[in-house]
C-alpha cells in the first residue's frame, strides 16, 4: 500500500511471505461447505480462520456487477449483534457508491482481466472511519458497530463481476499493525479461492438462472441492466403481464422490451432463447 492510495495489488512475494498457519481441520471444514452450505456458513468459517491470526469482528461478502448495487453473498458476525444484516442491506441500497473500493475496482479492472483463474489478480483495500466523508455511511457502517477499520479482498470473477470479501476490525483490537497486514496478505489467496468456488457453486446450485444470465452477458456485453432484468423474468417463467408488474412497466412496454432483447440476441422467441442459453451463447 502506498501513501497515495488505500489499495494495493497482492504480489506473489507478499502472498508467500508469511506463513498463515491455518490448521488442516479448519481448511477441511471450509472445503466441505463450498457451494453446498447454507448461505452464511462460509463467511462465518472464513471469519474464524482469519480471526485466529488477526482478530476480526465481522465478515461480509458482496458481488459487484458494474456500477449497479452489489448483491449480498454472505455475512458472518462473531462479536457484535444481529444488526449486521440490516447494516449490509443499508450498504447495498444506499452507501455502496461511496465505498473507496469502487475506485480500486475501476483502477485494477484491466489487470484483473489479464490474470488467470488459477492466479487471480487480488487487490486489498483498507478503509477506516476517517476515510469516509459521508456522515451517515460512517455512522451506520463504522461508528454504530464499533468498527476500527475494514480490509476488503477483491478479485474479478468471470471477467466482469467483482467479489469483495470484507473483514472488519473491532475498536477493541485497535488499528491493524504491519504484521497484521502481512498475515492478511498471506491469507488472501485462500480466502479468495474459497469464495470464488463457493460463489460458483451457489450460482449453479441455487440460482441456475443467474448462472445462465452471467454466461450470456459475457457473450453479449451490450445487454443493459434492463435487458438482463427482462431476461431474468422470462427465465423465471413470467408472462408479459407479470413481467410488467415486476418491472413497473405498462403491458405494451413490457412486450416491447422483450421483443427488443430478442432482437439483440438474434432469436425469435423463448424456444430459441433457451437453446442459446443452453449452448452457451454466440461469440459475435
């Protein structure tokens, strides 16, 4: 990390420079849950693994898709209250555009796209209460839960979606020391790979529609957020009237949106759309 910016890319030397000393039992327990566990168990396990080396109070995992609001993947809380769910919801609906990690994602996007899945480009972003100018964001996400600072471990998934694994340091443990940061760097590859595997499994196992949409969007990046919302409704079996109600459109507007998306994809109806999704999309 440099004085000019609060994020830095993990180097191979940093990742290997300090033995994270994770027990085999902890890793085995984590691996058994990847992709098949309850929604929040992986965040809780990662919080336990990291806290054994660097004390942390909370863990949240978000998926960022472009500039739209992130999705909450999982949360873990070992020393605070049940308010973390509400705080996470406030973050994704109100405060995410103010998060400094957004700047890191934009700046590191091209380097992340050049990296391989086996060795992803991992970025660490450090944010403290004094770094947050917005008073409500600072109060809700840092002051009320008594958070001294946050470390976000960022990696790009499928070339366009950022996964952000956030660990929050409680005020009772004080600021992170240089030794703490070295330990977090050493743990980052384990954390990132675990979350990427878990996320892929969750997408495929519990929300096949989202997995198919993600694959289609990679093949057709010109699809807008509204286009994806329309396709999501079609995949969920909604008729035009139900789609209009879900998206807040008139019936005629919903019909127009569906036809426009079909034209963008070069298909004539739902049958051809399903064939396109199953085949993995076209490469034009």
